[in-house]
C-alpha cells in the first residue's frame, strides 16, 4: 500500500515536470508540438498531449512511475498582439 502511494506521488510530480516542460517550450515557440513518444524523467516517464480548443491550447501531461500513472492539465489562452490583424 505504501509503495503504491509513493509511486503515485512520484508519477504526479513527473507529470508536473512534463507540463512545465511543455509550457516552457510553448513560450519559446507557439508552433511547438509534443514528442511522439514518452520521455524519461526522474526514474519514470511522461508524455504530453496538446489540444487546440479555439482561443486556448490545453496541455495534458501524464507521468508514469512503477506502473502507476497520474495526469495533470494546463491551458494557455491566446491573446492577440496589439496592432496585429
């Protein structure tokens, strides 16, 4: 029971790291696309999905550690630049 709880916590923090990585990459390039396969991180893996929902972009990161997965979501709102048509 304790081992599963620890794995769940690790998976959550790995998912958080994946979301932060995606947000960082989106700030650098709005055309960034998530990698096709999971990335290694902290003894586990994470994968990110990007969904365009009109005026926003939703990012969902799933972290996996010791066969336990947790997911977190974030969204970016598109704000037009001034004087841009």
